[in-house]
């Protein structure tokens, strides 16, 4: 238990044993620690499952038969947290993310003390649907890969309420340390497993936050130990296919964005794709990924999670 809440941490990993072990050590060292830790291993071949079982025997370890990507891994782990551990808050974490002391307590504190709205109309008086950590790189700089999108057009009352708990309102966030309200997740659904990688966190968090409140909590700090300090605009190679296909799915089939937001984010996406291709060392690969991703995204939507995870 973390205060009055049953918090379950969910970590997805694939062939990053040492990074994962550092992350788990920091998660269990939180004061107080989560009520449970679910680790989803995406069929690693580096000895990750045995290392987790040996060093963290209380972890709830799920080993997949194949790599279902970050999207499938989080969908499976979050379902486990909701169904088996009956939690009311979920703390999502990548395997290369190390939370600093007090990171979890700061998230829960912001969630608990977020003040009620001036009026009780609609959903305005509810607690936040999510609270995101500040993500830094190994040298302490804010990591450009994991910056939550601040909420545009925020009303003064919402800005004031967020500031009262040392936070700022956000419209989306990444899976690198976010605290989710389990009730909202049960109501609005799990990540779309067929995304595999990229944009799955953006799709889920915009869906959870539409008409609800989300916060960035600078007092909660985690270190994202990526190899290099760069944004997602860096040369993605063959993985550009997933960026394109998934963004088409998000803009045409997700309920996360309003029609106006889809126009704004769609225009921003086209500009970013153009910059990414122009800066690439292998533009042919990215042009091929753009074409195949567009075709795949338009031709069919994502399959149901049961079909993806059970095949």
C-alpha cells in the first residue's frame, strides 16, 4: 500500500536485463513501495526472467511466448494489475527508467491533494486521470523523448488547481513513469496492443484525458537511461513504419482526440515526418516506411487485443 492506495507498478522489458534490475531495485526502494510489481518479459533471450525470479522473488513475472512490443506488454501487464491485484492506481515504467527516491510518493501526493473544482459540474471535480513524472537523462537534463504535451487552452481554474499541488496540466504523456487512475482505465480501456511500438502511450493517455485532468508533477523525478540524449525525431530507420501506421490509426480511429485536435496534431505530424525524412542518413528506408505505413494504416484498423495477444 502507498498511503491509502493500492498501487501496482507495471514494467515491460525486452533483453535489457541489467537496466531492468536497476529499475526494479529503485521501484522497491520507494517509501512506501508499491503494493505489487508486475514485470512483463517480452520473450527476452538474455536471462532476464531467471534474474528477476532470483533477485526479486515477490515480483509478479509474466513471460510472453513472443515479443508483443511495448503496447502488447503494457496491455497484458495492466490487465494483470487490474484483474489479479485489484489496484486503484497503476504506475507504468519502462525497463530503462530508474525512479529517484520519493518519485512515487510525489505522484500519489499530487493525485490525492488535487483540489476540487469551484463547481461540481460534470467531471471537473474528479481526481486526475493520470499524473506524470519529470523525466531526465543521465546528466540531469530534461529528456526530450518523454516530455508530456502541455494542455492547450487551459482555463484559469484548472491551471490554479494544478499549481496548488506543484503541477501543470497536460494533454498526453509517455509510459515512462505515469500514475494512472484505475477507475478511468477500466472505463476507457487498455492500450491498443496492435500498435506494437510508438504512439501507443499517446493514444491511451489522450483517450484517458479527454474531458479529464492530467498533471505533470516536477517533484517526481525519474531517470531515463537511453543510450543517447535525443528526441523521437531522431533517425528511426525501419521502425518509421510503426510511427506512420500508428499515427494514421490514432488520427482516424482513436477516440482520444477531438476533431479539431486531429487537424492540429495531423498537421504537426506531417511537418515532423518531413523533417525526419530530410535529416535521415537513409531517406529511402524512411520513404518506404512512409508508404507502407500509410497503406497499412488506411487499409485496416488495429485488431482487438484478444486477437493480438492470443495468436
